[in-house]
C-alpha cells in the first residue's frame, strides 16, 4: 500500500516536472519569437495622414501619407510624402505619386473643378512648384511659378492665388494665375509705407466665378495689434471693395452662399474688460452692407464657417458642429453634432462639399504621432475607419490580440500536460 502511494507521488512529481519543462520550453520559444518580432517591428514606420481634401463631387478624398522611422538608418526616408486617393470606403484606395519634401513644405491645395486632378504645392529653395496629379492617369504635370518672393499661395475653383512682395519690400501684390493660360493678373497692390505687416489669410471665389473674396490681416506701423478684413474683387470691373468686416483676430472665417447672394463671416471683436467676443455676420455682396448678426453659444471660441451645396451653413467649433437655421425672422444655430457623443477628439476634420459626411483623423501619442483615420455621416452615424492601421500602428493594434492568443495556447498546453501526466 505504501509502495503504491510512493509510486503515485513519483508519478505526480514526474508529471509536474514534465509540465514545468513544457512551460519553460514554451516560455523560451515565446521569448525568441518576441525578440524576433521586436527586431522586425523596429524597422517598420509609423504613418501619419494630413491634408484630407474632398473632391467637389463629395465622392473621393485625397490626403498625404508620411512614414516616420525610429531607426536612424531610415530617417532619411521621412522626407518622402505619398499622395493617396480613396472613395467613401477603403475600396479603390491607391497611391498616385511620391514626392520628396521637407516637413510642412508640401501640401494639397485642392481638386480641379472637374475632379480629374489633385493640385499640390511644394516649396523648394524659397520658390513654389505646383503639381497637377491626374487621378485616373497618374500623370504628373509640374509648373514652376517664376514670381519671386511669394509669401503664400491658395487654390480655389481652378485658379491659383498668390501674395508676393517685391525685392525692396515696399509693396505687396495679390494676384491670380489662370491654369488655362499661365499668366499673372495683379488684383490688389498694397503700398507698405504705412503698413508694418500684411498677410493673405484665405481666398474664396464665388460660385459664378465673377468675384473673389480675400481675408487679409494687416498691422499699421506703430500699432501693437493688427486687424483682419474681408475684401471682394470683381473681375469684370477690376475693382476691389472692403466690405468693412473687420476682426481683431487672424481667426477670421467666411464663405459664399451657393447662390452668391450672401457672405457669412466669423468676426472677433474686443469688448470691455479685454473679452474677445465672436459673432457671425451676414453681408450682402451687392450692397456690401451687414444684414444680420448672430452669436452662438460658444461665442468665445473661433468659428469656421462652411456653406454646402444644399444651401446649409455649418458652424465648426472645437467640440461641436452647429447647423445654422436661416429663418429670415429669427436665425439661430442648432447643435448638430458633438464629438463627445462618439468619444473621439479629432486632430483634423473636414466636411464633404454636399454636407453629408465628415472625414477626420485622431492622434494617440506625443512625440511620434500615431494616427487613425475615420469617416462618418454628419450626424455621427455609420462611423468606420477609412484607413486601416498601417506599418507599426497595424502591429500595435494587433499586439494585444496576439499576446492573449499566445498566452491562452501556453496555458491550454500546460493544463493538457498536467491532465495527461497525472491521469486527471
């Protein structure tokens, strides 16, 4: 009897030893797998995405994809930027061209009116290069703008707009470059004798193409603070008019209504006690007179205004999107969407021209930014990734799942070994 008990104890002990050996072997294999995994993992890049730009039909999105490496030997590759386009889902997502450029020197300006090409600008050695990249053909056409001292460049409805200064910095010129006939038309010239600073902030061309509106920031000599104003240039009359929309902040935003009858503008004014008050003003371009004024609930935050093709005016603030209800008797802003409702804080977001969808990306860390990109309806429904995680981000997203799978398998094998060797 005692011998049987001893044999049973020895059997159990040998079973535990075998199970322990299996566990140790599995741990060694997991460690070897993990080290190999880390070696390949370190050579993969992070990808960041920026300049999401909708086509005019709201059916396609262009964006720039940039790789970032932690391995010093691969750091030189971080100057490459890839232009990608995709539809409303991941289907058909493809790379059009790769351009080398320093950070922030390459950006998407927009789409051509017929959505056949994506237009980019690249700053090289203080001079701008313009690229028209065919969406269907992948054909790349480059234009060198032979205008010295260009300070800013914009693209709207098929035309390029620039702000340049002369060599002596005595005057600044805002002009237009027609893509069909590469000539430069001077639109507005500012003498800098009394101005210490002048900057072209944004450009919006009317839907009919006969007028263009500019947001310009300026500061007089001797003044500590400057102002921003909106000017309208009429191409037929060759005349510029200041519509007296003045803001004490560079954060001025405006847009034309689809029928060109109204310009909505976000204006910041300094009130008593140095309180910055922001309101939305409506200007009638025919008379250049202010028609109505509205201050939404978030009056202290910068507004971005966007008028879609359905004659709906959106007010974009930090945490929510308003829909402006243009009742002639009582206009007011209705909260359309809050980012808190979906639990994401976007680092960049853009509404489609028809006002039905939003594309946005989110940043997840400091240092090297890890990003995911999503698309959803304007009311927050149908939220899904438009770009699946790539490179190291892809491995990071699957790491937890893989770790649980390996641990589960090891524990299952360990349990099986115990049962087999102990007879339980």
